[in-house]
C-alpha cells in the first residue's frame, strides 16, 4: 500500500489552502510509530514509488510504502 500526503502540488488548481510540507506517520495498534516520511524523495522506497507511478509531483510532499 502506498500512502501519500499531497499538499503543495494542489495549491491554486484544486485548493486555496494546503499544507506546505506535509508529514506522514504510520502507527501500530499500540500507537507506536512504525514508519514515517517528511519529503518523499528522502524515503527508502523512493525507487518503488516512482516505478509504480505513484510519485508525488512536489519534493515537499510525503509518501510511504507499507506492507500491511
């Protein structure tokens, strides 16, 4: 599963107020963070996200690849 937090790429075209630099956190059932991402190109799954055609268009957006 790929989860994306899109913000800057929506500015103007789709929404007037967007998050400038969204962050993602994935928590387990106990509330502990098991994955997080700030800028999607800094994540360990960047190549897979690009290959799957799911890359955000702005480097400040976030994306996580998780096997659930």
